[in-house]
C-alpha cells in the first residue's frame, strides 16, 4: 500500500494511506530538556529505545477499551512490528487544542488556584482546555472563548467534556486495579466530516500524571509497571 508523508511530528510521523485513512508512525524521540525526559516540554530532548513501541502498546490497549465502550475514536488498527497505527481522518480544533481532565489539584492547576485549594485535593473530574501554542505558554481558553473564536460549537464542547470524563474514568479504573492513582490526563480531539467529535492522537504514559503510594511515577516507569506481568 502506497503511503505519503504528510506531517513530521515530535514523537510521530503521519502518512496518508490510499484507502483514505492515515498511518501514525511512532518514534523513539521524546520531549525533554538537556537529555532528560519531560512530557511537559515542547521540544524533542532525547531518544529512548523502545519508547515508541510502549506508547503504541498503551494506546492500542486503551483505544480498544474506549471503542468497546461505544465512545468514538480515530483508532482503526495497529501493527506492532512496524510501530504504526491506522486511524480515521480527523480535522483538529483550531490550530491544536489540548483537553485536560483533573482528579487532583496538582501542576499548573494548583499553581493558578493555590489561594483557594490545597495541593493534591480531590477534584470532580475537572475539564479544562488549552490552545497548543509554545510561544504563548499554552493559554487556557473557556467554552465561551472557543465558541466566540469559531473553534467549536456549543454541542462539540459539551460532547468533548462528556467524552473526556468517561474516558478518564476508564483509564483511572484500569490504573487503580494496578495500584496506581491517576491525578490528571491530557487528550486531543478532532472531528469528522459531519462535525462529530472523536478522540485522536495517543493515550500514553507521557500524557498522564500517575502516583503510587503517594509518590509520582515517571512515564517510563509507569509504562513498565503497566505492562508488568
């Protein structure tokens, strides 16, 4: 099958397939700084052998679970031998949007609102959205802002919020069975030609903040714990 490179990303390349779908090629490149892995960084800082494989494995695991729960995603199939995933075509919101669901008050949420809440306090599956823009520090955007700017409709916003809470619960429940506690997780969404919202990108350890026995688990260790027999 012929494939054409359409986008080179930090951790994945995207190819157009002749059946109208796309292929994501997972790479071993990681975001970080000065040779240290950091999922919050905006540039590639190092390459870790096998990271593409483990990110794909976790993505397959969760996408299959989410699809089985009747939630719309871009996932079609995957090929572990070539570290690739076939996905449905999707249009991103605006120039890129990240959707975060928070079960605990940590990270940037706590830094912003520490006058009102204790660090690590429980949150009711709090959903927030930020524009992907390194230069502006990924600014927060409200529902009214997204609608006013023409990025999405009221219904698309509510669909994303509802889907995010359901997907986060699926991931959190699964991690809890392994003695791991999900504090927050980051997703990306797109929409099909009918405007219907779907979960896109990947669901990997670098997109979530997870603790075990009150201690933060770095993404590489999390992947190892997740797939430990």
